């Protein structure tokens, strides 16, 4: 069956790229002919595309040198080109008009968060084939409410949600939102990156033609928003653990240089002894590679994602907010990885059963 996966713009976010890779791989391995939309990113980039020079203005307002996005995503786009079959949204919509897809899967990532993309598109408003299967998989609202929507968008999405064959969300709060605002019982599933084993990710690192370097340190710091206590937290953790921090930074924050390859990001987790992150997918890959970690609460990027993920694995104590939360006892406490991996296997089976139920598995 021909399947279209609808997600956020690919290129400038490691987690976004890898969730798209993982979901497409899972659906493809089920025997389907699958493509993933490549366009439809965050509001800033939509403005930049629509208004000439606006990206320059946005970067200058931040006091930074303007760097073209295509240069910044030079290496990450290579990963997308090599490992994800993509389709321009306009082409996907045209094929959809011709009833060219048997199924549509929305997800994962914050596809239903208003500032991050076109919510109505990500609710499949462009689909005209009433016989097509419409699913979401681990879709995220990013927050635990719909305050960003407003009444009109809530009403529009409620009507579109009724047309879905089934809805799967990534956070427990997402299931509550679906019930409260749409009157729909949504299922909760883990992020698609957790459906792929670490051996596969290590294979990507080892097979990549782009060179990756051994990290100069053992405390991997992947922090998207360096503000408040975060630098103090990083310094304190490094001192207590006697580990040298090394950093890897997303997008525009990388001092006008291209983002390192996706495989360098993955290698940073694999080679680290400990991880500090305020990123959802930074937390996810710490779990995948079984690395002890501290997750710093990131309210602007959505706390519901962290609390839900950590709740699934019984790791709520790894989430901190202030430097006072960092103690020797916390940092040196052992994570029961056998238990974590067992939970992950159970959740993976549930997730795969959901996808097989609605899409079918031609390889079985």
C-alpha cells in the first residue's frame, strides 16, 4: 500500500530528522511503499520563505550574523537525502487529489503545536479520498493544553479528528486533550525513535561516509536553550562526576557553521559516559543508548513531553529545574537499565500492534 507520512520540516533538528527516519523505516519494513513530507516547518521559516529578507532580519534582531539555512543544514540534509524517501508537500497534495495514497500517517513530533507548523495540514485537511486510512502515530501537541489554538482552530481540528481511523499521541496529556476537545479516545504510544534498536543507530554511525570524530570529553551536553541556571547545572554536574563536558549545538546557534552530521550527534550519545540535555529527543537517545542522564526542564519547548516520557520508564527523578536539584546522590544513583529496556520492549510491541492493526503487515 502507498503510505504518506506527514511531519514537520526536516533538516534543522536532529530529533525531528531521526523520528522521521524511524517511523518511515518501521512502516517500510512492514512492506509498504512509503514517502514522508519534507516541508511545513516552524513559523519562523514559513515567514522567511514568504517574505524576502525576513530571515536576515530575524537573525540580525538576535544580534547574529546571517547564515543561509541551506548552509546550516548542509550535512543534516545529506542524511535526509540518503535515508528518508521524501516528497514535497505540494506534490504529495497533488497525488492525494488523484487518490494515490491508501493511507496517511501523521507524526511524530510536535505536529499539532500551532507555532511549529500548519496544524490543519497536519490534520490531513488536504485529503479528499474518503476511503483512505487516516492515522496519527505518537503525534504531539507539545503542551498539556490547547491555549495556542483558539476556538476556531479547536472547532476545525475537532471536525478533522472525527475523520481519522485512529489517533495515537506521544504524551498522556495528549490523550486528555483529544478526549476533552475532540471527544476522541486516543491511544498513547512511544516516540518512533524508540522502536529502533541501538544496533541500527550504531550501524548508521559506522556506515556513514561523512567523518565523525571522537568527542573531546565524556559528559555530553546537548542543551538547546542556554539560559538561567543551565550553565551552572552543567558545570556542577561535570565537577561532581569529574567528567569533561563536550557540546554539540543545533542550527543557528552553531556560530554560523553547518550543523554536524546526524551520525556525529548519534555518536555523541554512544561514546558519552553521562548526558545533560534539555531536549526531548536528547532524553530519548540517552535511554536508547542506556546512558545515565539529567534532563533539564524546558518549559518553553513543552514540559508535558518530558514528564510523559520519563513517567513511562519510571525515570521521573532524572528531571531537574534548578541547580539546587543537582545532588551527589542523584548523579550517582544507578538507573535500572534492565527494567527500562523491558518496559521499552513492551511499549514497542504495543506500538507495532497498533500500526499493524490499521496498516497491515505484508511481510508476515
